[in-house]
C-alpha cells in the first residue's frame, strides 16, 4: 500500500537543484502542502518574486513526457493562457533539472483561491477549458501522448474486478460480502452500458487532439470568479475534447464534501452543470451527436475515477472504499435517470 506520508526535500538536495537557477537571493522557503504527497514542493520567496519548485513523483517523471508537458505549457503561455510560467534553468533553454535520475521543475508562483462553487467561477472553469481546446488544437509535437482514457477501458474493467479482493476483508464489509459483489456488478453493468451508448455515437471516429484529461476545480486557482491559473499538466492525452468536457462538467457539478460519503446526495448541481457547459460553448463548440452522450461519458468518468484508487488501496483518499462505492452507485443511477433531461434542458 502506498505511503500516506508526505515526502520533503533534503537540504542538500534543495541546494543542488537551486544552483541550476538564477532567481536571486532567497529570503524564505515555505513547504507547499497541496497536491501529491509523493511530489515535494516548496515556495521560494526571493528578491525577484515568488517561485514554486517541484520534484516530479515517480511514475510521472519520464523525461520525454515532462518535456512534452513543458512544451504545451510554453505554447499556451505564449497565447496568454492563464497558467504558471515555467522558469528556465541557468544554462540555456532547458526547462527541467535532472539529478540522480530525479526530475525537478520550477514555475512562477501564482496566488489564487480555491473554487468557491459560485456560478461565475463555474462558468469560467468551462470557458477556460474551451479556450484550452481551441488554442491547443494548433499545437504540433513529435511526441504523441497516450490515447488511453476512461472511455471503454479494459483497465477500468480490471480495476472493477479487483475491488472485491482489495476491500473484501475490511471491517465495513464483514457480513456484507454479497452486497459488495452486487455493488461492483451494478457499476460494471453501468460502465458497459454507458460505453456502448458512446460507441453507438461513433466515438472512435470523433476528431482527436491534446486534452487536459484531469480538468477539475482542484487543478485551478480562482480570483473574483475567474480562473487565475490552471496548474497541472501531468495527464495530457490525445483524445476527443468531449472527454474533457464531460469530466469537467461532472467535476464542477458534483455535490459532496462530507467525510462520510453516505451524506453525499445522488444528484448533481444542475445550475453549475449548465453554467460550466455554457462557458465551454463560448470558446469551443461540441457537435450535437457528442452532446447527446455527454451524460454517458460522465458515468464512465465517475466510475473510473472511483474504482482506480479503491482497487489499489481499498479506500478513496481518507474515505472508506465500500461506502464510497455505494455513493458512486447512487450518483450513477441518478445520471442514468436524468441525463437525457439534463441535455434537453441545456439545449432548450
């Protein structure tokens, strides 16, 4: 099971990395406690401003993939897209430092606030995703990112099959093994049905381009109801943009928050759902055929996001895996029952 302890920089490690940058005298350093525990980050305040230094987590540190992500970010920065600018190293135009097979990267620090669930911030979250898709469609690269997403994925099916073994011995499941198997079976059937509906809409003929593949409020900073910066480019894929739009609409409209997933309601926030997609449509249009199956893509995304960590660790973050899966079932059923209505109202 992965460690839940947050890794930190060693003092000598930090000194060795900073020797490659020209950011002026450092006044103070502060740990950045947000994001992956496996990727240490530190905020540096210097005479020239504030910067964020990050060590890439293992599994996200392939040099070619990092270089590709940096190329995308530099292209977007040149188009005035809201994101933290990469700080080049002292020697030439390199954008990363590699020491002892570890990769380090530095960005200009962007101040901002978390998503406040307001309709203005939701609209801008959709608008900026549309802007991202419109701008990045012109980007050319020799490196091709993965084409494997959450749609019709054998990896997701394997994770579903692995869930009973992962959480079957947890105290919350003792005496409820039949209910656990039934829950997994329901999710498996819902995933298959949603994937089939999307495939009937000719998914594999849809145009592909670079997509963000992890568009959610936690990867953005906001100010006065607007996106100040999009801060994570570790998951870039080559897929139809509608996969991003569906996941974004889900992430910006889902209702949760309490530590006990039994308290999460089944329904989405329909006002936020509509506002996100209206914002997206302001910058980038989606075909009617793709819009009709957006709820099915949302079901696939919801199931995929839940079962991957649960199959690996038995839990979803700090939440008990079995209770979380039952909550996901309630939300999937609600989407199955209300998805067509949501799209009809949106198009009215």
